[in-house]
């Protein structure tokens, strides 16, 4: 998709530099951890990027190609999530420590976008998932909730020109991580054991993206990273492969 002149004016290189410096590969490349201490020592650079995100108007944003819009929103979600963690780091063990019984950290109005203060939930569920513009379930492997159970935080910013490849790489990396997604085999039978992300957002994975109208069909598209045999992939497409959802690890994805 061609990038518009307006989109050309927004540069995510600050975020790429920060990610390159403070996101580290772990588990033989299956995931990443975040050097929050490093981010804490470089908060002005993060603040500068957040300020620039906040200068984009709704009119500018709406004039961009869809891939540039979606890349912008993913980067915004991830950058403000890191910033949220820094508000109490190192005195927290999970992002959920930033909430309470009555207040979710994802519902706090912390992000300045398009002239308003909005929550992380608003960015993900209203601007991305609820807008009807994008309809790409792979976003669930790009937005990062600062937890070990989450898909990896990328070590470079998402960009409109590279978005499809970046989203596919993120999806394949997550599905290829056997600590969070795997095939359990016993004799001649098998079942998929996958992240609870697929339970929470099941509707997104059966909404027709690339012709997939079931979770099994979506997972069959990624049979290679999941290590599905051809027969198991066919069973998944047909709805004949059992699926179990694994517990989610909410511990902070801090650098070891």
C-alpha cells in the first residue's frame, strides 16, 4: 500500500531506537523481554516520542492509508504501555498491580491521542478492533500488555510499508513458541494447546480474515510454526482437532 505524504511526515524512528536499545531476545528468539530499567533512564526520549504521537490530529490520521493508521495505533499502544509500567517500576510484579478491584490499568485515561485522553482499552478495542477499518486478528500478536504471557514486544516500530510482513512475523513467532502454543500428542490423537488470547478474542479469529471462519481454520494457516502435520491442519480446519486454552502468565516481562 502506498504511503501518503501526510503519513510520510510521521517518523517512528525514535520508538525504533528505544526498542532496539531496551528490548532483548530471550528463549532462543521465541520471545523478548523489556529492559524497563533502561527505559527508566531514558524517559525523556520516550516522552518525546509520546508527545509527537499526541500532535497527530484526527484529520491527519484519517488521511493516511490504513496500514499507516494501524501501525501508528499499535506503536502508540505499546509505547504508552511501557510508559505506564514506568510510573511504578521497579515496585511492581505485574501490570495488574497498577489497577485495583475497582479500576483496571487498561481503563485508565493515560494516552493523549487526537485531542483526548484515552485508555489502552480505548486504543485496542475502540480505535483498532472496534473501528471496523482493519479487521486483522494478527494485531493480537503486535500489541503488548507488558506480561510474560503476551506475544513479544517487537524490537522495532511497526510501519505502514512493512506492516503485513511484520504482523505475519509476530504471529509466526508467537505460535512457534511451544511454551505458549503447542500440539499435545498421545498415540494417534492430538490436540492444540494455545494461549488464552485465542479464547478471549475468539471472535476476531473467525471473522473471515483470509477466509478463516473458525479458530481452527486460523490456526491451520500457521501449521508450520505450530508444527502441525498436514492431517492435523486439515482436522483443525474441519473443527475436528480439540483445542485447550493455557493459563496466562501476567508476570512483568522484565529483562532477567
